[in-house]
């Protein structure tokens, strides 16, 4: 269904829901037993209703000590309807750096940034700290941006063993256009269905792969002969863990013996 029709249907549903709630409040001011009285009390209920459905701008309300009257502002509704399915994106980048389609794709990928900020508490354990001083607030946001930078590069490198779509060109080719809903590539759909990668590795989310890699530890080994000094030894990684370290381009030895 076109975006304009979806927007119109959603607006109609919200307007109808708001009108029904306002009508219920209006009836409450007119009932015989314990009618709703008081301008402040009525206005408070009206505020909760219009804020819940987010269409306050489309209604005209008049609250008195003993009544509520309202009407839908049809001119406002019609004015908004003329822009259904239309949105404008502006960027300071020149067209040769980021073309028209690139602007739309980049805008839609902002959801990844929002998801990363929501996931900081679980993935990299960057807890929100209630700072009030300007320098501390900036420092906290800076650390969160560094965390997002690390997560983004890790997920891009680990994409072949994650559920993440690692065939972006295939996904874009299957998409009808930059404005159309995003689709996953055939390879990504296969990974989701089989829960395995093309190479036969178990597919992971970023969180479960971090948990898997977290099982690697450094043991301190002490010989029975106390004259022999203790030494450190890293547990042997599984085949999947080795593959993950290869994709990241780092060694699991951490400077210790394997």
C-alpha cells in the first residue's frame, strides 16, 4: 500500500479514537449522577486524551466549569493530508559526495545508530551516568560514540558469522528504490532460515557471539614443583571463535602462551 494511503488511514484512526474519547468526557460532564465538574479537572482529562493520540492540533476544544465542547479542524486535517507520502531531507554534503539516493539510504540507516545507543547498556556495558556538569556530559557522550564506533566496525567485520546481512549490494538490488521498505538479501534470508552461515558456522547475533568469545579465559598454571614459577595459558578457542578472531584481525593469545 502506498505511504500516502497508510498515513491517511493512520490519521483517520487516530482522529476517530480521539473524537470517541473526547465524546466520553463530554458525556461525563452531562451525566445525572456525579457529573464531571470543574474546568481544571476536565481540561486535565482532555489533555491526557489529545496527548495520547498526538492529534491535538486537529481539534478545537472549549472547556468550561460544567461542559466540554469540541470540533475537528477540517482545514488543518486537509492541509496535512496534502503532504501525505512526502518528506524532504536536507544535507550539507555536495551531490558528488552523497547523491539523492545516498541521502535517503543514509537517513534510513540512522535506525542503526538509535539501536546502538539503546544497546550500549547490554553490549558494551556503557552505563548511563547522570552527569550535570557540561564537561562530564560531553565526556559521557564521547565515550558512547566511541562505543558505537567499536560496535559498528566489529559487526561489519563479523557479518559473515552474524545474522547481519553481509551482502549489502544484493539487498539494495532487491529493493525497489531508496524510499521503499528495506529488504534482506537472499544470503541473509538463508542464514535466518537455516541459522547457519554459508560456510556452515552457527549464525549468531552480536550479543551471543560476544558471550561465546567471553568463554575464552587466561588460566594461571602452577606446577606441583613450587620451584617452577607459575605461567599464564589461554584456553584453546573453538573453530567458530578462531574464525571470529580471524575476521577481526586480532590474536586470541593476548600475549600469553596458547
